[in-house]
């Protein structure tokens, strides 16, 4: 099955693309997409990406937002064919 991933701001700059599609097995969880599928395609920044995701998973970077089909996502959420995942980095401002 296929899922589309959209990247925004600094994440888009890190990967050099704004969106891409992944062929994943049925039953794949969002955490698996973030920790395995995405870094396997972007080996040159895989360690940086995994550090960001693992920090987010521990609650250290709580301002990261992951959305699936327009709704806030859970890391244990099972993805379905045609899902659109958006990953937004921490937002700064002041």
C-alpha cells in the first residue's frame, strides 16, 4: 500500500523534498514509517532525523506535529492505503 508524506519548513530543507510517497506493508504504524521507512530513503541525514523523532516520541520536542489525513496522529496509529501524513517541525516565534 502507498502513503504520501509531506514535509514542511526545516524538515523539507533537511530532506530536500516537500513530499514523497512510500510503499509500505499493511499494518505499518506511524512510528515505523517515521523511524524506519523515512530514514532508509534519506541515509545522508538518517541519524539527525532519528534523533528528532526519538526526541519527539519521548516528549522532548512536543511542538512537533504529525497529522494523518488532516487529524492529529498517534504514533501507534496504523496507516491505511492512501493516507497523507504531514510532518511539521517546532514553530518558533515571539
